[in-house]
């Protein structure tokens, strides 16, 4: 099984995953909103050193958000 890699772009504040580019908008320390075409689809949170995805609706899965979060938090260090 092949899994697409999520690629973070800090200068553009985006993560590209599975052919979709997600905008990342800061909410606070280690908490970000994830948007597609300006519409929020979930949040990513760094908690105890691990990325956690929290979907808002059914536009994206928790696992995909977590993958996006892992790429983002790895990039921001």
C-alpha cells in the first residue's frame, strides 16, 4: 500500500496532500485551522508532541488531518 506524502510549504502557509492544497491558519499556540478554498474543514493540534486532526464535518477524515498536521508541525519545528 502506498500512502501519499504531505508536503508543507511554510512560506505559503499550505500543506499539499493527496492532490489537494490545504491552507493553514493559526488559531493559537500549536493550534491551526485547515481550510480548502477558504472553507474550514478541520483543525490540527499539537498535543504532548503528537499531531492530532479534528475534522469539522465529513469533508476530510481524522487520519488525513493528522497526516497534514504531522507534516505541518515537522516543518515548523
